[in-house]
């Protein structure tokens, strides 16, 4: 896809039941998180979480500013997220590479054994080069899991110097994503 700041594209596209381990591009720092979420009705919670991921609510709920013309995360949609305030807000421009909607059975209920969500790749101006994926998973045995995966490297020498701080920010934002996922799934 034109405009992306890295060559190894599509690694976060992991439809169910593809594992989230292995197969990541070499030379990147990889982070994969798996967060089981309790729900009285896991199917309904899965739908709510998937919808929240696909409509940027996960990002907004994590405290990020989301600038996009796209109401949903669909391939080709451009988005810039940012954390911070005023001049201390660091923009992170990205492009959605893939997205997956909820699959339903004949009654309209989500089919167990699927992942819904999206992955985006970084564009010039992002502090890192790489990709991140966000997934709502509804397991074959009816459990709900929120997953986040990323592979990245600092985008420039400047950001390489600040790599330890970047990793702290990434961990902090992931904690906020998990908190937002719980809220979206109705367990916040």
C-alpha cells in the first residue's frame, strides 16, 4: 500500500484460528497480548467489543484522539491517533490494511470460533515503523478474548534514542486499550 513507512506489511492479519505466535517479520520488536474478558453473554459482549474496535471507540476509550474521515476501520482508511495534549500531542498517522466484521449464523448470533477487528500500518510521521492489530475473539467454547499485536521499530534516530520511553508509552496505551475493551464488552 502506498504511503506506508515499512515494507513488511500484513503480518497482523491473523484470522481465526491462526496462532498469534511466530511468523512475525524479522528485525522488529514484537508485542502480543491476550486478555480474556468475563461476560454474562459472551456472544453479545463479542459483538459489542468488535463494533467498538471497528468504529474507533476502543481508541477513544483508551484516551487517544482519533482523526479520520472513516466511520469504520476499513482497508484503505487513513487515521491519525494521538496521545497527549496541545503541543505535547504526538500524532501517529496510519492506514488500515485489513478489517474483519462479525460472522453471524442464520439467527443473527455470532458464530463461535472467529476474530473480528482490524490492523493498521504506520505512515510517515509516526514515531515507529510497523503494524498493530486489534482483535475481538469469540472462541469455539464461547469465551471472549481481546487481543492486541504489534511489530515495530523506532522510525528515526531521534526515536531510537527515546526507545525506552516509547516502549513505556506503548505499554501504557495497551493497559488503556484493555480497560476500554472491558468497558465495550460491558464489564468496565
